C-alpha cells in the first residue's frame, strides 16, 4: 500500500533543544496510515515530502529500504510495518526513515535536521494525546533515552544493525518507582559517515525507529491495557540472498 503525501510543514516553533519538537496547537495524533510520514517530520525535523509504503508482510518490510530513488527530481520513499497485539489491534509501528544528512545532501542545506531521537516521536504522540495526570494509572510516565542499537558501530549480531534492531524488545514496562517506562529501539547510518562510504547507497542515509501506537500508549498509561507489549521479530538471515542489513 503506497501513500503519497505532498505537504507543507505548519508553523513549528523549535524550542531550545533541537530534538524536542512541540505539538502544534490543536494537532491530532497521527493516524496509522500516515504514522511514519509524521515520524519522518518529527525525528529528522523536515518538511520534505515523502512517499510512504506500508508493508503488509514482515518479509516485505525486512527487504525494503528507505531510499531516494533518482535524486532531487524525486521524493524519498520511506517504509512502515504495523505490529499486531494478541487481540489483533496494532500496538507498535516500525519506520525506516531517511537521515537528515542525506536529505540535506540531495535537496539542499536546511532541508532537515539535525536528527533527533526515535523517542522524540513517542514524546510527540504522548503530548498530542493530552492525557491528564489525574488519569495516569502509574506514578509517572518516563521515556527511556536509551535506544539500542544506538548508532553506527558494528553491533554484536550477525548481519549488522538491521537484524539487531528487528529483534524483539519490551516497549513498555513498570519500574521500581511505579513509573511507566516507554522504550524504543533505533539506529542511524548517516549517508556521509566515512565508515560506510563503500557500502551500497541503499544501506546509507537511514534512520530506523520502533514506536508504540497512540491508542496502545493511551490504553497502557490509563490502565486499560497491560504494559509489557513486545515489538520485533527474529530475522532468519538464510531467507535473504542479498546482504540482509535491513
């Protein structure tokens, strides 16, 4: 399913920290059909139009890439996969986004960036939900700043950071202080990182993120759903003939 968006960024005043993107007044939470498009805007701070491809199968998502097909005359193609919970509802979303440095290289300085963290999108969605603290089921809601595999080194698993990123992790849990901790996993490979200059272009200039959906986040925060949702799946590397660094 392909969803093409040509959009202009509405007034988006950046606060002192470049990675903190405030919710526009009156903004709604993003729909599942456009979730990664909004994530591209929030995580890499860009108004660059994108084409969003929502992958119906896990294998299709694993094989997909976030790419800029033919340079500045085209728009980036980003990828999305929705994770279903035991009851069939979508509880998590994975996005393959373009990195800010690649967008700036192709479309001009100032198009994007600097890259923020995947958690910026979770925080943005949480703010957009506008849940009153009186409705919290927990003492607090905390967004874990750790995003493993974090960046661009060589990870301790076969196949590179992509398979490690896709491995299952627990996206929400309760800590010893009865705070709900929201976690994510992400990694970024800048297009101009000299450590990867010999890698195929399709593996560079990417920023991958896992997120909790707005409806599930609201349900967990308010006690309507249990924490502990798992996002991800082990990748069978033998299924892929090309380098499976998705």
